[in-house]
């Protein structure tokens, strides 16, 4: 199957700092990338949908100025958590979709963010 | 928007027995229903999926059934093994590839 990487896998930062997470599709071009957030023992909650070369579409309740998403190429999307606070601590997972007739989203391994 | 409900939230099954997890969805436009397996701290892994023009799909010990009229779909795992222990998520999509996930089922296989 297709491979999606995510970096870093784990990050610890101080309150008030910004953290950038990268999501890459390694062996296919992703028309669309999705960013999810997952709290412990909870389901995946979609934060935003990112299409290459256009602005991300954010889900209701997700602050677009706090969670900056850039999808600069068909293989790379980034999520920047700005001015992070302890309540932003979570597991962030991206997925990539090839588009066209493809159904399947392929998930990255996730990034565990801990804000002190 | 779409709402996906999943039951049960936890399920313990004796090794070798079958496990069934059920999901319901609300949006009649949904036409793609994947199932994911997630181990602790890992990424969700697609284990099987079904489109709305099919009522049942099977892959070895795993099968999925879909009832469009009732808007529910189920995952069936037969001859369960300890490595089947994980959290399972159902999801639904209406063709724009935006997935709405169920709340998850923690499956424990008892040796």
C-alpha cells in the first residue's frame, strides 16, 4: 500500500511556542491531505482538509489562526500549532488521498505533541 | 453533517470465537465505508472497506456487511486470534473522501 510519513513522531515544547508537523506521501501524489486530532482512548476528529495550492477547509470549532495548514506540493502538507498551550497536547495524525477514483486514505504514523 | 455511531465500545471475545462490531450512519448520501484497526500509539490501518453498491465483502477472516436501507454496516471477525486485539473504527464518506469516524471499539481477545 501507499506510504505516508509524518515528522516528528514526538515533540515536547514549552507553552507559547509554535510547533510544525510535516506530512508526506512518499510514493504517490496526494490531491488532498487531512489532519486529525485524537485524544487518548477517543476517536479521530477531523480538523481540516487541505488541497494542494489552495487554502485549507477547517471543521467547525477548529481555529484556523491557531492551526495553520500549508499544502505546498502534492506530496507535502504541514500543520503548525501556533502559541501552543497544554490543552493542545494530543496525537495529531495526517492522511493522504490520491484522488480520482481512489477510495482509500492512507494515514501517517502520527505525532504526539506534549505542551508543558 | 454525517453522524456515525459505533457499538459496542468494548468487546471481549474468547480466542477462536467470532467478534461483531456494528455501526450506523445518518447521511443517506454516504457511499464508502472503511474499517480501521488501530494499535496503541500507532496509525489506523485499513483492514476492509465496502462501497454502497455491494452488500457484503469478505477477506479471509474478516467480512463487512452493509444494509443501505437501515443505514448500518457491521464488521465480522471469525476465528479470532490474540493479534486481533486492538481498537477498531468504522467510518463513512459521501464521496468527497472526508471521513466521519465512529467512536471506536476496544476488542480484547482472551487466550
